[in-house]
C-alpha cells in the first residue's frame, strides 16, 4: 500500500466524519424556515417537530434551565460556561408551550435581558407588553435527551413551587439547537469535498500501484529475455531448443509510454535472434573441432630416428710407480 492510498483513506474518513456530524443540520438549514415572531404565536411553536429549521424572535424567557460548564481540575472551580438552555414561553388565549433554546455564550446577554423583562412584567406588573425583540436566533429543532429533559423538568417544578403555576404540564420535549447556518453548511460541504478528494486519491493510488507492479513485472520479463539461454546439441532431447517464455505474460501496453521500456521488444527480439544463431552454429563448430583434432593425429611421424654407432675408446696406460728417496740423499739435501 503506497502513500497515496493511505492518505486517501485518512482523508475519506475525516470527510465522512465531518459530514456526518454536521450533515443533518446542514440538510435542515436547506429547508424553508418556520418563523416565530411573537410570543403569542402558539400555533407555530406547537407545530414544530424534530429536524425543522426555525427562526425565533425572543421576547421573554423564564430563565436558564441547564448549563454546560468546564471545570478546572486543579482548583475544582468553573473555568467557563459554554452553553445554556433557556426556557421560552409561547402563548395564546387558552394554551401555552415552553420551548427550550440551547445557546452559546455569545448569546447570553440577549437572553439575560429577556429574562429580566419577563420577571419585571410578572412580578412588578409592568405596563410594557412583549413587543421588544431582545435577540433573534436560528437553529434546528431536536429532541432533548434523557438527562437534559430531567434538568428541564426539575427547573419547571421549582418554578411552579415558587410562582404557584403548573408550567410543568406544558414543557416541550423539544429544543432549538442554535447554530451558524453558513458555517454549518460550509462544514458539511467541506466534509463532502474531503471525502471525494480522498476517494480520488485512493483510486489514483491503487491505479498507480498496479502500474508500478506491471512495470516491475515487465522489468523482470525483460531481464529474462535478455539473459543468456542454455544452448545444447540436438542429440539432447531434454534440452530446450528455443529460449523459454517468461514465467508470466505481461501487457506491453502498460509500459508502452514508459521511456525506460521503449526498446523492450526490440531488445528481446535481438537477444532471441542471437541465441538462435549461437544454437544453430554450435553443431558446425563442434564438428570443426573434431576434424581439426583428427587432422593433428594423422600428421604424427611414423619412423623412429636411427641411433648412431658406438665410438671405440683405447685403453688407458697405467703410470709407473714413484721410487722412494733414501736417508743419505735426504741428508745431503
């Protein structure tokens, strides 16, 4: 597996994960939004369902029902508050529904202002009506999970005990997950593009790997064709009379455009022709060698050279003995 295949798989996985995370929200954002402009638009609020795209003008809120915070492990204190779940009322003359809206910390101030207005209106009998829009949010309707729903119900129960109401009976199991529409759609498209690029890179890597494998096989075949072949005489029935075919056939078109193998077939044909010439000339060369050896044997001389006659040698005459000298003569000397 080459690098392109590996990188392609990684990019595909990243793209799929990213598209999966934000894909559903991006699809919801592509739908026409349901707009709630007034606190008294109960019918629209009551008609919301999971997956709807909604835009809400917030006029009032009962407060923060759930908070998601980050704790500092060293101090054990809250280091940041990331999200809040505010309970927003929608009314008509006979009915009410309390919808939870999940917001990030950048929207806290707008909801805090809406909460202050709500309690001033009910507790201090303010003459102001719900006409001011404190913040407008856009998001996707989703279902509360079991833990979120538990905290929302506890908040409603506390509110009922404090205010003497029964809003617990009207709390919705849905919430609005506020998101940035352009960012969400861009992330989904980015995930799809990444997945496509990864697939292309993966396929290209596989194709390149197969071409490289074919080239390697072609190189092996080229070396086999150009290697010296065993040439034997025709009197050996087990010996090959022609160069053998390569172990595996190869497709010449796979390397036709590769300059390294442009003369591959020509080289192979030349090598085969040379092997054939060597094979065809071998019997004649062997016969010539035999004839030459036979000719050398017939030129050996048949006569042995004559041995010369022996030379007569006369006997050697012995020398006469030397006479010893007497004492008188020795003294006179």
